[in-house]
C-alpha cells in the first residue's frame, strides 16, 4: 500500500510525529517496514510512503486496526488534499 499526499514541506515534522504515535499505538510491529516519507523530486511538496506487508491478510488486518483510523484522520488534517492509498501486489523483487 502506498500513501501519497501533497502536504506542505513544513508539515513533514508533523507527519513524523503522527507516524511515531501510530507505530506506538499499533505495537511497533517490525513485520511491515515503512519508508517515511519519500519526497517526490519531480513534484515538490508531494510525499510518498510505501508500507510493505508479508501478505494481503496482514495488510487488511492493519487497515482494520483502530490506530489506522486515527492515523488517517491525523494525516488528513495536515494534507492539502485527500491522501491516496493503493493496494499493490509485488510481482517480483530483483536485485540489480
């Protein structure tokens, strides 16, 4: 799943605090590493985070967790637009 939002650059620190609260609320489970946030070089002010899960059931369990709803509400409060979510299936991971 990826999140994409157009939050102002000065709100990145707020995002970090929201993410910290989410990790604490959900138990800081290490089974889904997060890259937070990646700045889009081609579209300044846009950030993307990729959350990787072992499988679809784990992703759906995360989506249904109460802490995820709180995270989304807090994320919406700092974004200029609606956060976008995508469910992606990795076809293949290859080192180059």
